[in-house]
């Protein structure tokens, strides 16, 4: 099978992000709480290592003294995400309902919280890493007596709190459905800066008494779920009573704008005291990748509220793209006009050494001439059908080295002098995340073979994909960046090849006046072509297998295209 070029509708990777459902945390002041503080006895950071510097040890995060502080991880830790795991005192039943955090806004651009995910465990394994941790439900952020005004400016997504700024300094409370018999908590955090510390003064946990009387249904008013396609989705429920069974007589889909995507509701007919369960609903997005909503009505023997309404929001996103190409060995390189970086520990060659824990600034300290070109040569003796370049860049480094734009070219020459080779523009270029790349995509605008970075927040891998170049021997990256000094701060550059060479290319892609994708490829008259589509570059659906080629070029209009599809690929082949 001969494969043609790839196209993503309207460069949708940059312009059509998948939808997410956000709950804005705008919550009331709470004057007091009858909750009892839980004694946190030990903890660990995974993968760590935990902070051990004198005066900022990890254990200071739960020592009861807000005059101490910890950065949670050791100085220089760059691995993310990090997990903070805390264990409660044994021998007491803890109905965990609130966690109180005293965080620190400062510490320059390291340790300022960006997001935190809250999970809990009921396991008792002595190895905290071996315990099973599950998401809390119905999470909110509130101000209790003794907490600091104002509340942090946040969004809540499921059990994740996203900090929209870093101005908050002091206590705030995280409240959720009570978890009976909790034995510990887990925080997974992301933060600004290269070093993955979380600067905090204190973490506290609080327990409330459960309902000792009548059956009481506990369920979040809104459940949000992200999926990659059809399957079973769940709404978590719990009986808050510690004495009586909760009897559920019916669960029905009673509303929702896209309720037809949901069917076959299954539910437990009874929950014992303090027992948790789940309502199962079959979901089918029908290859429509968007947001779906259904309203469930739960009928039970809850005397206070015999009918609960729950809104279920499911966001269907295309499945992750699993790469099938092969890594090309980059054997040498140079910077032109340079000079290339030579300082110990940041040499230019570290850009292609295969180790993302190293980094380079590409050019020597003090270099001000621009533009700069990174020229990389592939291993000889193998035919490289170049299809993708993968870059691990670094957002920081003050105002030097933050990428503004990069232009990609490729060569098929074999001159030993890399600067003497001829480099040609790649075609049909776009930016995408493959499995193993880092969320989110950089915010970019693509013009031909040039990628313009609109901000500098991206930190990690992303992939640049283009029409396959048979017989490629190397690549050229021409860059401009912020600041006076012309460095490009990167950890790694990789190149990938497909198996079979291409003998025709998709040369144009656009939308027609009716909003339908049009692809145009180089063709031979009277040759029969097939058109396939895919959401993940792995599973392909044939659209047609009887397109008759025209002399020069042939157009194809995808009439069945569904407007709003966030990601779609096409390929042309000979059947």
C-alpha cells in the first residue's frame, strides 16, 4: 500500500481544541466547622526525592507549625508529575471530608502551584506507594473560619484544582463528599518553573461524623467524564447513613440536549450503610467528537430527597495517536553561523544525545547574530523516509532561549559539509501530540513550513508532522527567539521515518464554500485512487476506492464531514 500525505481539517490541532467542562469555584464563606482534625503521622513524595534540606524538610508540611515551610521535593528535582502521599493515624475511623492547605505564592517561578489533583485511600498497606488511591467527588474550594481572604482564583475539573493565578498566600479549604474509613490522601501537583517543588507551610485533614440515621444518597450534582469513544460511563453514588440500607428503585434518563447518546442504565438496587457504588450508562458518540449531556433522575428511599437529579456531561475526544514510525539516528550537527554551544554540561550535541535530562542553548554564550540554523545529519547507509520531527523545548530561561518561531527544512544531499547541502521546505506541515508528547500543545500559528509560537508556556515534547520526504539525510531548523542573546533552549530533537516511500503527495487542503474539506493530490490520469480517513493515524476507514485520477492533480471533497470534528486525517493510496 502506497500512502499519500496527511491533512487535518482547518489545521484543527491549533484551532479546534477538544472541549472541557469547568466548574468555577465561587463559593460562600463558612463561619465554622464541627469537623475534627485528623493526625497525619507520616508521608512520602513519589517519585521524589522528598526534601531533606535543614529547615525545609518534607515533614514540615504536616508538623502543625505554619511558621515552617517545605518545598516538598529536593533541590533540583525536575521530574513531573510529583505525588505527595500522607498517612493518617491508625486505630481511629476517619470520615475524611476536608483538606486544608497553607500554600505560599512566592518562590519566584518555582513552587507556585498551577494545579493539584486530590485523591484518597482506605487501604492500610505499610508501603504508601502500594495503596490504591481514588478520586474524591463533588469537590469544591471554600473559606472556613481561620482561612485566608480571598480564596484562590481557580477552576475545578473533576478532582483537579487549576490555579488561574499565583497570588494566593495562606490557608484555604478543599471540601468533598465524606470518605468513610479514610487512611490517607494523595496530591498530584504541577507547578511553574523547571524545578518541581510545591512551596507549602502546612497541610491538615479533617473528619466529620457520618449520618447515623435515615438512608441518604450522596451523589455529585454534576459528573464530568472524558472518553475516547463508545463505552460504559459511571456516576459514583454512596449511602451516607451508617445504620440503614439505601434502596434505589429507578434511574432514568429524563433530559439533556444529547441524551440520545446514552442508553441501558444499570444501577445497584441497594447500598449497605456507608457503601459506595456506581450507576453504569452505555455511551455511544457515533464518531462525533464533542460534548454530550444527559440528565439522570435517581429514585430512592432517601426521605429528604427521594428524587435526585444528576447532570452527566461526557466529552468525547479522539483517541490518542500511537506513533508507528521509527526513530532515526542523528549522528552529527552544527549551528550556522553559530558558534555552537561548548560550555560544559550544555554542549550543542546534547540536543540529540537521547537524554531529556540534559539541555543545550544551541549557541555559545553571548551570541547575538540571527537567524541561527541548527543542521543535523542522519545515520548513513539507510533510506530515511522522514515524516516527523519531535522537539522537547524549555519554556523558561528568563527572556533568552524562549522559542518565538522555527522554520523546518529537509535535505537529501550527502555533502560532508552540512552547510553546503541544499535544504528544501517541507510541505503540509502541522503540529500535533502523539502518545508520549506533553499536554498541552504549544499555542502556535503555522505559515507554510514555519511555526510561530504565540506564548512561551510550553515545556516538553511536541511533534511536527509533514508530507513524507523519501531519502532524507538531514534537517535544518531555523529559529528566532526572545531576548538579546540568540540561544534556543532545548532538551532533545528527534526525527522519525515511515516504512514505505511516497510517490505522490497531497499538495493542498482547505474548506470549500459549504464547509467541506477538500484535498488535492498529485495524480496520474486514469489511475484509480482510494481515500481513507482516521481519527488516530492507526485505525483507518475507507471513504472511497474508485477515484479516477486526472492529469496533474485530482481534488476530493469529503461530503460526509461532520462540522466541529476536532481532529481528522486523510490519506491517499492506490487500492
